[in-house]
């Protein structure tokens, strides 16, 4: 990604320092450190069981590492839980879809706007001006996201009736609705066919280019990773074995050896 960018890559926005995470006696992540720069697409790759999703879970507050610190925009995130992290400006999609299948596309995306609701229960129940104003703003923002993702034609469709690729796009829309500065994408193209992957790549690049959103991406398709990422960190058994531009990582012998070895769960 060397073309001229609307949002040039800047300084570090997120920094992981000496992160270690264990489950009982099993080490999932060991003394892992790396930085994510503003507006970049940062890929995390590695064989099965390398600790990739565990690392995202540490960033968005599902897991609290036993050692190390996570710093976002210069602030150490000491209070670790998903709601706190989301309010700070870090949002997440999941490897397995976490959508409300019996709700429409619009309503699913509106769920992402709940972070911005400040009206009290009474104000909402009585439909007082503050509640009405927030509802209007949230709906307008959700409609903008629907237009941005080019899914106006399915805005009122129940999510459960949509093909898998479109459901993934709705999940991306819900994450965007939070207004996050950093998006954590956990295998956004898992289970997709070639055409669906191409479409998702287009929108990941569109979000990055037109909105300037910083992205951390886990993806098994190496062709996708090398095509859309600005930098790549490679994990193996919870440790970093390579970190750098895609071309540099692709030719790293440690990476080649890790992928040629037997997958470890």
C-alpha cells in the first residue's frame, strides 16, 4: 500500500508492552510487544493456536493479561473490560458472527450506537427531547453507514435471511457505528468465497482510506494479508517471530518454517 493516502500513517496510537497471558499452566501469549500506528492496517498472522485471537481479546478487554501494559493514545488502559475499551474508541468484530438474526440490518447497526446514548430510562420512556434528539442522531448515523457500505437495498431485511458475506458486512457496519478509532477484525473473511473476500477487502480498504480508521486484522488468507496490510506481526506459540512490512515478513525464514510445520492447536 504505497499509493498516496487520504489519511497518511502517523505515530503510534496503540502500544502493547510485554504482554503475557496464561490459562492455568498453558501460556497463550509470552512477553509480546508491538505498536500500531494511526491509520494503518496492521495484520496479525500465525499458525492455528498461535495466540492471535487471545491477543485481540486482551486489547478489547475480554481477557486481562497477567503481565504487561496496553497503552491507547498515551493512556495506559488499567480498567480492562469490553465496554470500557469500546467507549475509549476500540471496537471489535468476531470470528463467529455475533449479530441479532431476528433483527433488521438497520436495527443491528443501531445497536452499535448504544455507546453514545446518554438519555436516562425515564427520558426514553417519556420520549423527552434529549431522548428524541439522540434517537434521531443515531438513526441518521446508522443510515450513513448503510449507504457507505452500499447495503441500502437490505436495510430492512432480517439479518438471519442474508447470505453469510452480507452478514459479515453488517457486522462491520455495527462496529463502525460505535465511532471507533481502532477496529479489531478477527478473521473478517473466514468462510467466504473468492468473490465475497474480494468485496470485503474493498470495504476494509474503503473504511481505512475514506474514514481513516486504524485496523488490526487477523486473517488466514495470506494473499489478502499481503495485499491490504501496511505491516504484519507474526505469532508462533504466543511469541512474535517477525514484525515488519508484508514483503519483508513473506521472505522471513522463521515465518516460512512456522507455516510449513504442523499446525498446533
